[in-house]
């Protein structure tokens, strides 16, 4: 099958590994994979074995009501006669689309280059014509888009415009913006997979920033028309399915598992030499974004600094570290900060550590039922975890497989030495990593994708 992964993750060394891991699994099953995203410039990038087309961000022009009513419209229109479809559908097929299909078969690079140039020219001509004919409406639409902070709508519209008239067999919408773009153009003979990286409308940081009622309506409608729906934890899967009575597709729990090969594709130097610590030292690591109060990294490092100096070291790898965290690392020789590194080198670094930390506060529904990338890395690299006991989904799996230990914030605040005691206990654990991999790790991840596609192929013949 020709499959397009539609996302809005900006191109960088932090490009969402979940997208890359899904793409890798599909590609290894002999599917042709295209990845498109949006960013500050129109460019083509390579990350590992994957080529990613990045489309330049812009301003959306359609109203919210038009966006909502357009979800799944192409599937409905396919039941009408062709002339009616062309008159009603804003994404009309054209000679350029037909030529594009020929170019795509000849050369994907040439196809992407020509397609990007064509889309840019077409938008410029469209804007000039519209401004000439409807200057008042154009200005009004511009002001409306400026006054609205529903950024996911503009990204989705840009991607949908690029996908107009596409001939992919499957559109895989990565998180809500990518899924919204896919839902605006998906046709009756195409498979639509909505992969939710989180319960989008339940992210606390979005409160007072977007129209949550409208966002919830968008989220529900996308879910209703999807053929496959997947998300990162069993808890979030159950919560998201509660809002729909119209979804007739197949739901799947697809955790943030990690590809061991990708994790080890580049080598990181000797970590203890880099940190200038003893060879017998033990390292507890947190990797990812270091900002944000709900991660509670400042509090964790403060408690750690109150313990007696031991063989344990605390390592933070990532960006946007708070000033308090930076100060702690300078004052305490057992606390370290490192800049972020590529996902392809991450495994080589992490496997030199002894424990992976997950101290998140329960911040919203997504942290309550969260199962972060760190869990997938821990399983792939066979590293036990140390986590906040209030993290429901993490606790569920860690308890079942004895792959880590919980801590209580109040207890370690009152008695910091407990932190070191528990770290010592964690490294004595002996989990069945093969069983964990089959139930939650990379092996489960690949089998779930295979099952999802096999079920659809049986369903549609």
C-alpha cells in the first residue's frame, strides 16, 4: 500500500520518534511510506531511513463551521455523480494532480519538488483572485484568523490543501492536527487511521487558549469517521471512546514503544568519563523536555541534593532546563545537565544509566493515564523505572511486570534518604523483559500494527 503519515511535528533532532517508529514498521512490511509535516520553510529532509516533506506554515482562511462540516465530506460526496462532487468539493482534481501521479511513480523527490512549487503558485494565484473579487471578505477572514488562537486548524488546512486529490491507499493522521487534515480529504476508497498521541482536548495547557468546545467537537467527529483508531495507553483509549456512539472502526492500544535498532544506530561516548565520575557510580536519568512544573524536576533534584553523598548521580538530558535546575547542577557534583541528543544516539547513552526517572505530577487526564516515550525506551533497553505512585497507567504496567518501583512525594520530601534506598532496591529487580516486550514493547507494537492492517484487509477484501 501507498501510505502517507500526516503530522505537524517540526523537523529537528527531536522529531517525534513515534511517527518514525510507525513508519519503520510499515516500511518493513513492504509498504511505500511518505511523511509530510509543516514548518517554517518548505523543505525535504532525511531522518534515518525516512524522507520527510515539510510544507511551509501559513494562515488558514476557512471558518470554523466550514472546517467542521468538511470532515468526512469527500467520503459522502463519492456517492454523488462526479459533476456534483467537483462542484461541491473545495479540493478538486486537476491536470496537475494527474501529472503529479505520474511524477510520483517516476521519482518521489521530483514529485515533492514539483508539488511544492505548484502548491505555492496555486495559493498565490488563488489569494490574488480572491482579494480582487472579495476584498472585504478577505480582510475579514484575515482578521478572524488573527484573532483566533486555534493553531491546529491552520496547520491542518495547509496539510489538507497539499493532500488534495491525493492517491494514497491510506492516510495516517498523527495526533489531532494530522488527523484533521486527513479527515478533510479522505475518500471512500481510502483507509483513514487516526493515531492520537494524547487526548488532545484534555491537555491542561490549552485551557483559555483555544475554543475547547469546538476542539472537542472536532475530536469526536474525526474519531467517528476513522477506520482505525489508536492511542498511547489503555486508559486514554477507554476515555476517548466514551465520547462517541458512532465510531464503527477498530480501536487499538498502541504504546510509545521504541525501536531498539534505531536507539542503537549511533554511538555515544563513555558517559562516566564525560561526566567525570567513577566507573562504579550509578546513574538515575531523566531525558526529554526539562521545563514545565508538572515534571517536578526542580523538586526532585532538590530532594536528591539533601541526601548524603553516595555512589548515585542524577542526570538530566534535554532542553529548556529551569534556572533552579541549572543552579542545582552547579552546586552539587552529583547532579548533571546535558544538552539533548539525537534519538538515534539516545539508546547508546541511556544504556549506560541504571534507572529511568518518571517523577511527573498528575497534571491532567493525559498525565493521569500517560505512558511516555521513556517507558518505551526503558523496555527496549531493559532499564528499570522510578515513578510517581499516582501515575495510574505507568503504575499499572510497572506493578504487573515488576519493572520498577513507585515513590510518594510526601514521603521522600519528609525523608530524602528514602529516595536513595529505593534507587538501590530498583537495581536489584529482575524483570522478565521478554514478557514485557511481548505485552508492551517493540514486539507488541509491531504485532498491533500488523493486526490492525490485517483486520482491515479482511474487512475490505
